[in-house]
């Protein structure tokens, strides 16, 4: 028994040694890190603090209440980044690291400081792309995160707690992790390599020195590392970066379906072999899905020959496609497998700030119907939020209201609402549904 265990250990160490080199007779990550570390940078960001209320920015208001004239003090935050193209000076980091930044400074491993320009940022994948102008820098190629397996060794490099370049190691603990954060696109690599505040945007590399993920968040009950960290895989990073370079933003295609996970209790009723796939509960009129022939009750099990095990898998697969891309769908309907092709369309405008539509609506946000309003089957746009003491509040609009018409013209979408308000001239009169009451709201 003991000899068998020794053989297993020897085989395991031999496999590790393929990717590790010896240094003074000991296995070490040092040769890999010498190649990789120069491509990992520290990022410091200056964000201007915002006043709590617009009146605080009014000089007369500040003078009357004897408030100081100086601007709010800037806030400093730090993170990490990875140079992915030395010739172009492209640096990948997290959206949350640079969100709202006035200035972004990148510190290279040789301690040079360079100001960075934000090329573009995508909140839904938490990926941002910076550009720096610097000579003699080294980049890191994006590896294939799809080739990772649970148990593979990985190395995390970043700037935890502003300490500077720090290296930790561990294994891939899980793949395809999702935390169900709102409308985020998540397909995380989970690792027990120590990741702490400041590591955000740093590199997760394999033992061949290839970038396989961008460290983005941790699960913690203490504020520090507890052995559960998450990285955005390079397959997702690559698609986002390509669009940020081309457009400065991510222009996602949409299929036009409302989906859910397959309830195990419905497996027999839907004539399925298992509870895998994304169940289509509704198909949007005029959408790519409707044009392709997708129907409510279908279970989508593959996209472009990639398996779909859950609704999250489908969201990620479609969310990384561009507007106009063709997509192959395999679905189960009445126990039979069907193949359809769809051409993904543009996402509808689901929300608009009132001030973008008209100064009279400053303080309000309008969007598509949600919750109870959606269940009522009303046509119109929902008042998502209204700031107290704003012009929209003063006109009588409240959160949860449904605007049915603008100047007696029916509203059926956010885009239509936007167009009607912009072309309304001086007067704005809304027909509003509030619970069981119908109101007439005049916006002066």
C-alpha cells in the first residue's frame, strides 16, 4: 500500500516537473514568473467625489450656507492590469477598477509611471481596456481558457493591498462559475490561489506562462481571501477586447427570448432526457428568435455546437456575439431535436434617463415594464425611479407609474416614448397608470 502511494506521488511530481524547472535542486515557478511578471502592472485611479445633491454644486447655494468653494476631494483607488499588446500599448483590467476615473496611472514593473487612456469598458463582464504610450514593455499572450481543467495549477499576479507585485499559486477549483449578479455575464474560473483587494484586473496564468483569466472578485466573509477567487476567462476577455478596440464599447446581439432553467419536475412533461438546457418561456415579437422559428416551450441545448446546460450558458453564448452574427441553435421540442439558424439583432433600448429625453423630466428614469406592471399586460413605459425634489417629482411622477401615452399618443416602447417626448414641443401631458388608478400628469 505504501509503495503504491509512493508511485502515485512520484507520477504526480513528474507531471508537475514537466512545467516547472529545477533551481538548486528544487522545483520552482521562478522561470515562468520572470517571463510573465513584466506584463503585469499596477493601476492607481483618481475618482472625483460627487456631491450628494445637485444644489451642492450651485455657487449661490454654497455661498448662502457658507459652504467651502473648493471641489470635493478626489478619491484614490488601486488595482492591477495586464499588458496584452506591447506594440499598441493595450492593458486589460477590470471595469470596476477604472469606473468613473478622472485620471488613470499605470506603474510598470520597472517602476515607471505612465498615464493611461481608457479605450472602453464593459460593466457586464467587468472588463476594461486601457492604452499607454511606453517603450520597452512586454506583453502576455491570451491563452485558451477552454483548455483548463479542474485541478490544473495556476498562478495569480497582482497588486494586493497596494503592496506591489505579489505572486500566489493554487489550482483551478471549478469552471463555469456563476454568481447571478443581476444582468452580468459570468463564466468564472474559480481558484484557491490567494486573491485580495488590489488584485482586481491582475493575471491568472497557467504553468506555461499563458494568460488564462483576469482576476476580478472574491467570495469572502472577512474582507480578505478565504480561498475562493474568481477570474474572467480569456475566451470571454478576447471577445470583449476585440469590440472595445473596434467600437469603444460592446455591441451585443440579442436572441429575443425570456428564458429559465429546466425544472427537474418538468423533465417528463417536456420529454427530455435530463434537466439540462435553457427553457424558453416567451419569444419577443419581431426578434431574431421569432424569425428563426423558436417557440415558447422549446428547450435550447446547444449554441454553435457548444452545450447549454443552464440559462446562464445561453446568456453568455449569445451575449458574446455581435449584432448581425449568425448562430446555430439546437433545441428540443415535443421530444424531438431541431436545428435552427438565427441572425442575432440589436438589443432594444430598455431604459432611458428622463433628462436625456427632455430637461423637463430631469430626475426620472424610464424603462420597460417589470414585476407587477408587466403581469398586468399594459402597453407603456415604467417610471423606474424619481429623485426627490427633482422636476419630474414636482410634476407628479412617482416610481412604478406606467406612462401610457404622451400628448394623447400611445406609447409601446422606450424608443417610442423617447421620440414622442422629444417631438412634443412645449407641452407634455402624460396618461399614467398608478396601481388601479388612471391619472393625467402635466409636465410644465
